[in-house]
C-alpha cells in the first residue's frame, strides 16, 4: 500500500478525495513535526514513533574497501504495539 492507496481507503469514510488527501497529509505532517521537535508519537494499540540517536562510527566503502567516517545522526524509529503485532500474526 502506498500513500495514494491510503487516501483511497480514507475516501470510504469521508465525503470526498480532497478531504481524504488533506486528512492523510495532516496526520503524516503532524508525526514528522512532532519527531522533529524531539517528542514521541504514541498511538495506543498501533505503535510508537520516536527518534533514536545514532553514534558516529567507522564504515567501509563497499567498492574500494576504504574506511570512511560516518557522522552521528538522528533516525526515526517505529515500534509496533502489542495489538498491532497480534493482528499481523
């Protein structure tokens, strides 16, 4: 499923595609904005979105084998909730 498919699913609940597109965009933008501010988004029964800090490390260029330095960074992480895990299994 991609974003367009998700919008088509939301259209079944709201009155038109424009409102569905706005709703999906609003939810996704809200999650991104919250994570960018360093907060956590918890959707009970679904899961938790959070930011994890990656330490600086040494890696290798796969073509040359040369060592390269990879700088520290932040990465988004999703941890599924128990109800979500149970529904998938």
